[in-house]
């Protein structure tokens, strides 16, 4: 018979693995590269080559900034499909979501996703908390 600590360790490992497995920078490192992260945001560079597809992954709520034109197909965890046409310079808000992506175009698609980490972290700012430190380049302005 297996001991209780073994079962606890196994459960925690599986839960952590399932959680991390949905992060696009882990599940889809070819398409999603972490550019910057702090306690408030996660900034991810997105790149899909022509006709490339992703596996199921999720994002926190945030804003996507489109860099290149795109024709994409999103399929959510329930099988609902939505085609999206994206234009360079567009910015769109998305609530937290889980999906697969397919680039339907003959050209590459590039964007930046700025995911908001938590409502609690955002609320700290409005309650008088100090903003995160600026990096050396940004502090020059």
C-alpha cells in the first residue's frame, strides 16, 4: 500500500503539470515566446507561420496588439469555431480564454499579447501601492 505523502506528492505534481501545460509559452514555444513578465503582466510575442496550428492552451485576460495582417481560426475548449481577420495596428481586449489557433493565411502572422496577471495585482496600484520599477532604458524618459 502506498503512503499518504506519496499520494499527496503525486496529486500536486499532476495538478502543477496540468496548470503549466496550458501556458502557451510552455505548450507552444514555437508560436509563443515570453518577452517580459512581472507581477502585473505577462508579455508574449506571437508568431504563426503560414497555415501553422497550435495545441489547446490558455491566456489570462489581456490585450493583443496585431503587428501583421492575419486570417486566423480560433477553436475554444467546447469546439466553438470563430474566424478572425486581424489588421496591423489593431488592439483587442480578450477575457481569459482557452483555445487552439490555426493561421489560415499564406503569410506569417505576428502579434504581442499583454496578459493581465490578476485583478488583485492591478488593485494594488489603485490602493496606493508603488508601481513596479522601470528598467534602465525606460527610466531615461
